[in-house]
C-alpha cells in the first residue's frame, strides 16, 4: 500500500463526486452450483459491470476472515493492520454515545443459552423494543461495580454496547462470545497485567446480569466482544481532502464513519429511506459511503433464497444511483458472508468501478466468477481509495 503521507501529498480538491456502495457480506459460496450473486437476476448490475472495470478484493490478506471494522477501514483507505479498532467503540459511537479516552467499551449480543452452552447467539434476532426493555431492567439494577460506572446502551435487534467508566481501566480482555452456536460461553480474562481489575469488574457484571436474565426467554445471556477504547485516527478530510458523508441504518457502521470523520446522516430504516437521503444530500458532499446491511444478515442466517431476493431488490435501484451521475461509482462488499457458512469468510469480494475514465474489461455479469477475470484482478481493499480518487481526478502526478 502507498503510504498516507504520499497520498496526502498528491490529493487535490475538485467538484467530482464519489459514491461507494457497500453491500455488506455480498460475496458467497455456491449452493447447487451458484453463489447468491450468481443466482440472482441482476440486469442493471450486469449492464453496469460491462461498462466498468471489475475485480476481487481481499479486505485484510488472503485467507484472513475480517470483522466488519477492519473490512470497512480498508475500504476507506486505512490499513486494517495498522488501525486495529475494537468493535465496542464502533458500536458505541454509532449509538451516539460520547466516549472518554479512558472508557472501555464492548459490543454485546443478547443470546439464548442452555446451561453454559449458547444455542442462539442472537436470541432469535430479538426485537429492538424488547432489547430496550431488557437493557433498562439491567441498568436499573446495575449502575456501578467497584467504583466503575456501568452503562448499558441498546442498539438494533439483539445488539447493545456496554460502557465502563472509571480510573485505571484497560481494554485488553478476552471475549466470552464463542462466535458460533452450540459452543460453551467462554470466561473473560485479562490479556495483560494491567487489565486484571477490568476483567474482575466485567465478570462481576456478567454474573449479576445473567442472574437477572434467568427467567427471560429467549434473551437469557449476554455475550461480549470487541473490548476497546477510543483510538487516534487521522480524518478522511485531512488525508484525502474529502467532504464525506455516511448513509447507513445500523449503529456500528455509523460508528465506523464517525471514527474517520465522516458526517453521519439520520435517514430512516429502509433502503428507500437511504436512497431518498442520498438524493437530497447529493449536492452537499463529494464522497458518499452508502451502506446496505441485509445482504449480510441473510447470509449469517443461512438464508440463501432471501439473500438472492434482496440482491435482486437492490439491482432495481441501480438506475436511480446512475441518475445522480456520480463521477465515480464503486459497488462491492466489505467481506463475504456465504449462506453456506452462516458467517463471515475469507473469500475475496466482487467489485465494479465505474467512471468515464476507467478501462473496461470483458466482464458481462457482476459475480464472483466473472469479476475474477476483471481488469483489476485480485487486490487489497485498501487500494480502492486511491483508485476512486484517481478516477475522480483528485490525485496529482507522483514525481517529476
């Protein structure tokens, strides 16, 4: 990857508009010979791919399965190995929580347990209103442990953010989330000599909270992961001279955008709401991060047919994106979430890059199998930002 210092020295401002559409978890694996993207009827995406340059991207490195955080940081032009951000901070920022540098934050799931085994990590994708009720109940009973203030903040569906505020806290903790159903809940331990007190507080919290949940169903357990504190990250404005905006419905993706200095718009909950917001604000910014979540959700649920159907629904909106006449349009996923695996995977992501200045290739259908033949080949996601900037004529020549 070219260093930030080099890119920063080459960037120039102009009026060109870049639209990055992230279909979360887009990539898949074949079932009956086809991935979800290959099985979907996508005439608009296919037509666009035939006018674009295509390829496949690795979010981190070949064989490495990324979380959503590093996968998105890579798309925004930040080396995910240099800027490793915990999920907790992203969730909290997305929920609009004001964090102090000394806070320790975790991302949480309400889950269903039987004994010490998780049988559903998402508690049936708990309704958001039920999440709010349970968070409020726990918060009313647990506000402080050993001088550390406890804040439980409901997110969407089964997700929440746990914030610990006090002196001497350290985020170097293991997770109790086994990441898969039908696995034992793990013990949270300190990962260095400084975090033992934080681990003690968290385990006391979990013990108290799980006792409060013993008669609840399906949300009778808490899973915590992504312990982290607020990092120092250069803003997308300072690095790339972009007036950037994020359009997303889920808190974590809003948090990602805030962390790199994007303006986050509150647009509603549906794809139609997001598109309306994009149209209304298109004249006001020059970089648009447009996030679509449900491709990932259906993949995690193992729902191949619904993921196919949703990709087809997205395809119907492509003409409206083109009507906005972005100077550069990139459509990709942050990572792959094959329905076959019901989880994120290491498989590279299909990508199309459209502008008047790109060299087209022989790709005729937007799919994994076709994109591997594309003109961009297989490359790292972190290199997409310079490509978008170049196609928007926002990079000067390097050297004499």
